[in-house]
């Protein structure tokens, strides 16, 4: 079995079953997933990078079904929202909004000692949620315990504000959310301290990937029918999800796209969303 190089610099033996599982979870047929796995295994060389394996699998998948390829590319699509973290914050806010929360972006909330800008503040049925987001452009980067400690201190300062001065200071649920992974120490501390974590694959259920599949909220950067420059222009106009683009499809006309291309883009959005109920947790 060939040894591969992971994004964090570590090495491990390639496990074709993991690749096949991720393809199936994206909505690929069993026959397609098995075929792609066999092609990758038969052409893999020792020292291959995980990102190169992903690109090869994505190309093979896209030749079968674009919407499935788009779901398979979701992790990379989140990186394409960068380089700043604001589009990711807007995207996560849309995830919570679709889940029934009344969301406020980047709200300033007074604490006991100082005021804090909360990336996402949301309410639903009398519950209050505050989330600190950490966006990374490097797929090998892991959010560590120092960040978890920082977030916990901010949440505590807000919870301990003086009600006689600031009114109520409600936070029922405090979150630290990242587009990558957490270190083991960050997970241990957050679990002990009561900070909820959401990362690409953490927790095992209800992680970032799961939430996209369940809500049908996908980054616009996942669309295979859009060019990189077009995606960037959409993000600059505040369009970060496929649902937002479908509602504001008229913006595509300003890119001088033909009606046929616009139709293809909307068709991919529909196929991506329609397939949500067929894949998932």
C-alpha cells in the first residue's frame, strides 16, 4: 500500500475505503465510487499528496455528475471563500438562519469588563447563541487550545455582565466554529469547559459538513459551472451561498454570461439541492 502525504505534513498508508466512503457520502453511485477508487489505487505512487488525490477523484467524479462533484468539493469550496474570514462568517450565519435561528452578524455585546464583537449571535424559541469563528486558508492548520481558552474567556465576560447596566446578557450556547479541524487538546478543554465546537469533521454528528447536507446550504464556490473569477465577483457582492445566487440570478447577466450558461448554473444549483435528501448523516 502506497504511503501518502497529508495536508498537515504527516504520512500514512492510503486507505481506499475512506475515499470510497467520502464519494458515496457525496451522492456518488456505488459503481462510480468503486471505479474511481480502483483508478486511484492503481495509479497511486508513494509520497502522493492528499490534495492531488482529491483533484484526481474530483475530475473523475465531475465527468459523471457535476452536482455530486460539487458536494465532494465542499471542503475545498470553503477555502475558496477566502482569503479573509468575512465570507465564511456570512456563510455560517446562513447555516444557522436556515436552521430556524434569527441571526445577527458581527454584533457588539457588552461584557463585564469590555464589549465584544460576536461573529454570529442568534436567537430561537427563547434560546440565545453566540459563536466565534476561526477561518483558515491552510487545510493543514488546526485550531488549538489557545483559541478555545480565548473564546471561553470572552463568553464568560459576556455572561458576567452587570444586568443593572446592560440589561440581560443571555448566552445559552457558546460556540467555536472553524472550517478546518481542532487539536486534541482543544477538544479536551472545550468539552470540559462547556464550549461547543463545530469543525469540518467534528463532532462526529452535526459537524460543518453534516450541517451543509442537512440544511442544503452550500458555498457558491462549490459550483463547477462557475469560473474562479466569477465566484470571486459574487463573493465581493455578498453572495456566498448557492441559494442566494439563485434568488439573485440577475447578477449573472452583469457578467455577460449567455442565457445557456446561466441556465446551466441554475440547473446545477437545483441538482445540488435536490440531491441533499439522498445523501447525508
